[in-house]
């Protein structure tokens, strides 16, 4: 597998993690945080779209696109489950966990852009997606800061 496909597959995994994380959060949000449901649904759909775009790039180069989640993402969701059991379901806690997830995907995109050796359409796509991920992170961070 090419280096580009390896990088793209890692981004597919973390986008799949992000979709699963936001879906998990959506299931746990109560009515007092209903505004977060719409936001988290938007970001879940965003990552689903990103995964599809990245999958198309991998497939176009005769690569084998990733379809699963990462081990780290699965462990993070398990931690969210444990935290929820012990009362971490207030607005600030929900947004703090969402921001942690956004920190992870933001870092993955930064690494892909700085160390991934991407070029052409892959570079353009990852760069555009990275900007959207940064904007989502900043939005969630601002909401978290306001919830303090």
C-alpha cells in the first residue's frame, strides 16, 4: 500500500471514530442540551462525508480503503461510557469530551499534512477537510468555554 493510502486510511479511521463518538454523544444528550444534538449531528454527517471522500481517493489509486474504527477511538468511547455512569453528563462535561475528540482529529489532520507526503487531489482534499475540522473544534471549544 502506498504511503498516501496509509495516511488516507488513518484519516478514514479517525473520521469513523468521530462519527461513532458523536452518535454515542447524541444518544446520551438530554433535553436541556437539545442544541448540542443538532450540532453533533452536523459534525457526524461531516465526518461521514469526509470518510466517503477519502475512501474514493484510496479506491481511485487501486488501494484498499479502511472501513473500521481505530483502537484508540474504541477505547475513548469506552471511557465516555464509564464517565457517563459516574455523572459526567452535564453540558461542560459533554463539550469537554467532544473537544478531546476534536483535538485528536485535528492533530491527525495536522500530522497528515505535515508528514504525510500528500500531493495532488489527496493534498487538496485533506487540506480542505482540515480547515473544516479546525472550525468544528473552535466551535465546540467556544461552547465549552461558555458552559464553564
